[in-house]
């Protein structure tokens, strides 16, 4: 299982690296983490700005080889921004989602480029899945899902 403080440090590093290359109106305000998605929804309900969020990654352990156990941690990240329902016309909504897409792509770029390697704590296993999020706790954006192996 990934040590949660190390995971938070890594995600904050990814956020900061992405922010260094994002335009001022696309900067991520903060990283928010919670043990569960329902807890995450509570934490973001009154937050403004662009948020980078995660619940604690659950873990599956392959214990078939006692000499070399491997953990696979399912990560679900969110890039979200609170938008009042009905406050945008179709064009403005597309522009908003386009901005969120650029941010999510920058996060993915930094995740892939991150030097987790064999001598580090964890690495991305398999692919990365992005999905649109609409009215997720009153916010719109994208979710980013992948597995980390340690």
C-alpha cells in the first residue's frame, strides 16, 4: 500500500510542475485529499477556483510470491471547478471544459514524466483513463484514473 503522505507529496509535486506551465487563468488553486469520495465532496462543496482532488487510493496486493509482493493502487484524481448550474450557455460551457481538458492533459503529462522509477516509491502501471465530470459535487471538469504499482 502506498504511504499516504508520500502519495500526497507526489501529487502536490505534479500539481506544482503543471502550474509552472499553465496560464494564469488555468492555475490549480490547491490539492485536496480525503479518505473517501463522499468526504471529498464535502471538502470541495464551498471551494472556489480550480481544484486538484483525490481520494485515498485503495490497494490490491499480489501475495502469490512471498519474496516479492506487489501492490496495485487504484488512483482516481479530479480536476474540478465549481460552476453554477445554468450559468453558462453552450459556447461558454464548451470553453470551460476545454480549459479543464488542457489542465488535465498537463497533469497527465507531468504524471507520465514524473521520475517514480524502480528506486522510487511507485510507478504508473498500464494506461491512464480520462473521463468528463459534470456537476460532480457542483463542479465540472475531468477525472483521471490509473493504477500505481509499488
